[in-house]
């Protein structure tokens, strides 16, 4: 199990959070996805044998948001 954190731009409402969480949960291998409207962080826990951080970044972009990976947010520790 691995974790990743993205800084997502354009999260302005609970509708944005719902849309983004739905997109992240559609990525094969996701175990947990949490989006914080205040910080703009999307925290993801996933099976590294089934998905990569690039898969999640692509899902965020396809949902209509810009995202950058937060360095140091990728580990095997729990969220």
C-alpha cells in the first residue's frame, strides 16, 4: 500500500470535492481518497501493483482540475 498527495487547484465547493473524489475512486487500485477544500490537498492511498500516482493525476486532470504532486507525500504509511 502506498500513499500520495496532490495539490489540486480549482476546488471551490462541496460539489468540486464530490466530483474529484468520484474521479479518484474510479481509478483501479484506489483504497482511500480524501479531498480537503481548505488546503486543496487530495490524499490517496492505493495498491501500487494496480495503480500509480500518474493514474491519479490523470483522473484529476480529466475531472477538470490542475494538480501537482506534493513531494514527500508518497509513502507506505497509513493516511
